[in-house]
């Protein structure tokens, strides 16, 4: 199954097996799971927990920074 994934202004089409989780998507993109949020790319963005299956909707990954 294909998902449209947006990171910043970069839009990619990512092919993963049906039922893939947000964690699988993050792994495929070689990103660190502690440095991002996975959300639906809609007017009202809904967070997608890493252990949850990806919805059949466009996805946005928001890169975050934290520190002290």
C-alpha cells in the first residue's frame, strides 16, 4: 500500500505492506522515533502513535527538537 508522506516541504510516496505501523514508516525513512511526531496530513492533524496502524490518509511527519 502507498502513503503520501510529507516531511517539511518534501512529499514522498512510501510503499509499505497493508497494516504497517507508524513505527515501520519511521524505520523505512531512517528517522529517529524520539525526534518526531507522526500525524495525519489534514486540516485537523491527528497524532498517530508509533504502535498504531497507518490510516489510509496522507501522513505528515513533524520533526521536533528538545533540550534543556
